[in-house]
């Protein structure tokens, strides 16, 4: 059953993924078990295939959609059983940039890994990031930029968080084609993630380190 | 009426000076292979750089000024020609023009390139309402046509223009994420949007050519997110149709890492391929035919904008040396040069290319 669930996610079959989750739950499987042993390893496999250029963006989107279908059934149960989310992540593509596919994949994979995600969408102005962090008390702020011309917005956000004294309370993670490890250091972000899997690993690390 | 028939174009081409007609007729001679072939005997290389956005510094204008006024952009490009004395000049690349002409909303950042901020087509029935926009009237298409016309009238240089590719335009019209998923979930709808996008591109590019463009660059950045199989199915056929309809040499530009698509791209009837910084250019040169010009691929940010002129020079010389074995190489940047790139850095690239002698 787990194998089938994983395969459904890996092959991007959302109806099947949903059906297998439903069946497994009916058989009395624990939601957290289905998540940790089914959805998460499946998305890790998808990430591997992406790294090896066996999967491309459409395949990853399809898998993420299947994972989300399964997760939709699990999430209310996890909340009911008082499983705390691993952490709260505020996420968005910076102002001037509408490229949100990568950011959406990161959001879905983070949710799949047990994070609560508040997605601000694309073309997000600096103040919107700052206010969302302030209001939600998020542990992590994730910003994405595909265009090098827009990545400077990230630096503006970091500066504003500092000015308002909330920088120490939040970990900042950046990603997207326009961003690198060097750039993350330069703007004093806490981490750079090159893809969705690395985003999950780094988000976990950043939540533990607090 | 904007429909340009092949007869109109032939009449127009016939009115050109012989040298320009040759550029247009003999595909491999244009876009540098002509100069490349001549210069090769002296062991020299040429550079083809997207100078327009950075040249706005020379005229003290914003990118927006240039993309909304043909005479302003013409002045800027003339300033670039005077300052850098390039072998050809291209209009500022702006991939929001076609979608805006179709009816999408566009946002202009302060001093950057505009981007499409609304989707237009939600379902297949919407498509029936759509007409191919008239390039002489729709949105900012006339701005480009005017720029091209002025350049072509005033300069003896090859004039390059261009626009968006069909898959990227389809992504703007229905949303890129939807276009990506659609290769699996709604391929028929995607094909319908692509057919429309293809006609938009052809009509706009023909108008540019009729206005005096000697060569066009089709930018298909979103193509790089597809697998080779889907690139073949959802991009290559439409690109081929466009290229065959255009009576001038066509360059294909793909942003990001398109290394996995080179075998597919090699089959397209392009005169030239322009690739971005993540691609290993020498490997690309081994995959594409020797009669296709390969241009690239200095990193426009980490090298061209951020290094000092000496660093830019070193990076340019390194790339030139690496490309010694490939006569069809044209040095360029991987993607557009940013508006705030120092003029000295651009000069450093051109100086290095002009001094270099290669040993094939």
C-alpha cells in the first residue's frame, strides 16, 4: 500500500494518491505514518529525478499536485491529533517578479514535510513580507527571485526587518535562479536553497537551530 | 491593413541595397557568420551584445521611456552605436509586448523590463474571441516598428529585432504553471493556445521585417522547463513554422539551462542559437550543426555587471580561448545586460574580442 501511494505521487497520479490515502486510513494506518513513509519519501524521489534531469518542471508539478491531494486528506487528521506543524513559513516571490512555479513547488514540498506555509504569492512588495512575518510570528521567511533585476528586493526586506527590530525572530531563506549562496550571505540571509528538497532540509535545520 | 504578403516582402527586399539584400537572403552570412567568415582568415572574432538596456545610461533615459517611445529608443541605440561601434545593433528585448498587444496587463518596474501581470485565456472557448493583434496599432508593437524603421533608415549596420517564442507567450496568456501542467493535463487546449501564439508571433515579426529588420531573435525562455520530449511536441514544431515563415535569419534564444534540449534545438532551421550562462558553450558547440552560429554566454550578472573591467576582460578572453575550436562562435552575453551595468565593462568585452586572435 505504501509502495503504491509513493508510486502514485512519483508518477503524478493525483486521483490514485488520494484513493490510496483514503484506503490506508480506512485500514487504520496513522496519518503521520502515511506522511513520513509515503508522501515525503515520494517527493524526495521526485526531487532526485529532477536533479538527474529525468524529471522536469511539468513532472514535478504533477507530482506535487498528487502529493497535495493526499495531504488534503491527512492534514485535518493531523491537526485533530494535535501534531504541531514543524514550523511556520511565510513564502513569496519578490516584487517585480512573477515567476512563481519554483516558489509554489517549494511551498508544496514544505507542506508535505510538515511545515505550515503562508504563501503570499508573486510580485510581493517588501512591506507585505515584513507585515506577514510580524503578524504571523513565522519562524522562517522564504523569498524567491528568478530575475536578477528583482533580487535586490530581498535585501530591502532584510533591511526593513532589521529596522523594525524583528530580524532576530525570523530565519530568512532565499532561492530562485537569480540567487546564490554568495548572494544570500551578501544580504545577510540565513540560508540559500537551490531547489525544493534543499529548501526542506535547510528549513528543518533553521527550525532546529533556533 | 497589416497582412503582409510574400509579394509585399519581396518588393520590399528588392528595394534594399544589395549588401543588405545579401544579409537577408543568404542566411548563414547574416548575424555575424559573414563577418565571422571574413574575420576568421585573420583569426579574429566578433561580438554581438544586447547593448540597448545599458545604453539608456548614455541618454539619461529610463528603460520605460525607451520601451514606450520609438524615437527615444532609436536615440539610445544610436548613442550605443556611437559609443561602442558594434557590428550590428538590436532593439531592447522586451518579452511583454506580444502578450500586452493581445490584451494582457503589463507592469513597469522603475528601471527594469516590464512583465505580464494578468492572464488572458482561461478556457478553450475564450480562444474563439481572440484575434491576432494588428502590429501597427496594438499596444507597444508600433514603438518597436518605429525603432526598427529609424535604425534601418539611418544605419548601414545589420539591424536586429525580435520578440517572444510561442511556448513562452502561451505561458503568459494562460499562466506558466498551467502551461507546464497542461502538457499532461490538457494538451489539446495548450496546442490551441500555441497555434494562436504562433500566428501572433508571425504577424508581429513580419511587420518588423517589413519595417527594416535584417534578422530576428525569438526568445523562448520558458522552453527550458520542458523535457526534450515535450519540447519537441509543444515548442519545436511551432518554432519551425515561425522560422520558415520569416524571410530573414532567425536566432533562437533560450534563457536558463537548456543543455538537455540541444539535440532537439539542433534540428530547428535556425541560423543562430544564443544560450545562457548555465550552459557549457563548448559542449553546446559539439551538439549543434557547424553552420549554425552559436552565441553566448558571459554571465550578465556575476561577470558583466559585477566584476571590474579587468575581471570582465579575463572572463571574455577565457571564453574566447575555450571556443577556439569552433569557427561558428559569436561572443555575447548569456542574457540581457542590465540597465546598471558599467559602460567600462561592456567596453572591456568589446576590446578583448577585437584584440583576440584565435588558432583554429
